[in-house]
């Protein structure tokens, strides 16, 4: 769904984010930008098949794009998203940032980047 004529409706957005795991993945990408599957898997503490299934749903909805890098795939928010989608995601992130499970996701991701250097590998600044 990388067509410039694609118009995302609020129903499309909220349907794609209706599962907690998908919302958590998108909020991590909203905050940190490009992340690899292993980082997302570690952050939300779910198995790889589950994460891949949720990422496929988000890709199909046009919310994210993936880029293969050797054996890894990095994901980020799709560049064509309308401004209102970014506003909804930023507002949601601000409200959820210090609430469970989002707080724990952020801590696991930050801990992973400090102990493994993965943030440097993807070019992602994890604070």
C-alpha cells in the first residue's frame, strides 16, 4: 500500500491497532524509528512467529514498511502516512509512555540496546 493515492481512514487505523501487541509495536516505532524484528520481539516479550504475524497485518494495513538487511528485517512507520495518523500516534505515545505495558517495553528495548549495541547496528537512537 505504498500508492500515493492511498487514503487511510480512521477505521483502517484503529482496526490495525486494535490488538495490544500491534499497538505496542507501532508505538515503539513511533518513538524509536527503525527497529529490527529481534528488537521488537525482545521489547514486547513475545515469540518471533507472533511478532511476524502482527507485523504482516501492520504492513498490509499500510502503517509500516520493512527493509531487509542481511538476515534481519528492519521496520519503521510508512513514510506516506497522513499527518493526522502521526498526530494520533504521537498523542497515544505521550499518554501511554509511562503506563504498563508500554513502560516495560521501552525499558526492555533500552536495556537490550545498552547490553548488545543493537541500536548502533540499525542506526536507531535508543534513549
